[in-house]
C-alpha cells in the first residue's frame, strides 16, 4: 500500500519550537507534489484528579488563537526526556502538585496533514502538594472543575483545545463515567 | 487579564496549505518574546453513521507522520466556504455518500501553542449513495467500523489522529453510548 516516495526534504525555516520543511513527494500516480512539513519535538499532558474528584486545569494566553485557553497541564519534551517524565514534570511546574502514580491514557498526533507533533497523555488520581515552578515568561492560573463541568464546556465550546478534549473524553470513557 | 501585546507579525514563508510567521510579543512582565505562528485556513470533518450503525472512515497516507492513518472524513475549507458546507462536501467527495441531515458536534483547535487551525466537526445518521470524487492526487480507501471498535482503536493506538479521537469520543458522549 505504501506507494508514496519522499524525494527531498528542504529546510525552509527553523523557528523557536517548530521547523518548517518543504517535502517533494512522488505520489502513487507518479505525479510530484510539494507538501508542507512542520517538525515538532513532541509533548506530554496529564489529567490530574484531586481528592475531591475535581480535575486541575490551567488557563493561559494562547497567541495563536488570541485568547485565554482552558487546558490540561502540558508541555514540550526536554531533550532526551520520555513522555511520562515530561507529563510528571509539567504537572508539578504548572499546578504545584506531584503525582505518586501516573497512568497512560492515550497518545495522539495533533494535526496529521502537515505536522509530526505527538502528545503522550496520562492521568493520575494520586496527588501530593509540591511547589509550582513556572518559567519566568510563563503565566498560568489554576482552576478546578468536575468531569461533568468539563464535558459541558467541550460541547459549549468553552474548551476547544484538541488535546484537552481528547484527554477529558478519553478519561471519561476509560473510567466508565 | 489580557496583558499580552503583539508588537509585530513577520511573514517568514508561505507554504502550500500553511503560512509561517514570527510574532514579537510583549509579555505581562514586559519581556519581549519571539513566538512561532502557523496560519491555517480552517477545516471541517464529519462522523458519518450508516444504516447499520457503522461509522464510515477513510484511510490515507500522511507524509508528516509517515504512515497510513485511519480518520473520519475531513478537509480544508474552500475560499468563502462555511464549515458545515465543507463537511458535507468532503463527506461526498471522500466516501461517495451524501447526507440529508448534518448536525454540529464540536469545534476544536488542533494545536494551540503555535497554530490557528480550527476544525468544525459534524455528524450524520442520514446518508444516501452518491459518487466518490477524489482529487487527482488524493488516494483514500473506505473502511467501516462499529463505535465500539473505534473506541478500542483509540485506546490501542491504532487511531491516533486528534480530530478523529475527539470526534468519535464526542459522538459517543453526545449519543449516550
């Protein structure tokens, strides 16, 4: 079935967190197409559930969509870091909680038409207080909601970040809630 | 709360389906940051359910992730096209079915850290046969699965496209299945 052949991958621009390439692809009908390719280092995210059953969410400004977005804690992989370690680190840095037990939920690609960004998504029901440790240029506020509230936000459009929608609905399904 | 200020948006490269910009942002602490921004025209997708209750899926090669990916029918907006019209058009072009009744499910942004790609996601239970009409350079095969099979694929990792995961789990939740 694999009748696509990459003839060339040309570097166009190295950005802050992504790199733009132009790929030259030979299609199954032998036509040559130029396709955009965005290289991303990968990321991890986590659904943190507190002792009251509420999910700890972060709200932050997202320049690309020009608004404050309500999301699960997440962040890009450090060099050499595996996804689970990254999820635990971002949890602590962004929310000020550590987890003693993190479980895998799902993995996803954010936008397969042009980007290889892959996010490993985890969940935890076992949190202990630690210290929030944001980057100097990171401004995040914490909010807590029940699963039912978050599901309502998804259908109302109050939550519209794909990794957060996928994670919340996958957690709901996995837990049979 | 809105203490971010965009000082400049510099065009870096206009690709085939996306455009790369470098944004200069004044942060709440008055530091200046350079952030990547990918402009995308937007897209639409649909969960098409046939008379046997099976969901019609498309499998296609995705260069960015170097594999054949199982997804719901989807595609980019044509100039001036609204999301619902786009979803109905892509349904017919990719699967060969038309819908007489399309309902809104959710909207999402695929990757909020650097891109404004927004996808409107719909569903339909009312399909009538029409004609598949792929672009010359588009190679897509059709597969049909039950909702239960697709949910299993999400947790197994056989489905890992974010719009498809969000759409299938949102459909499951909306229908109370």
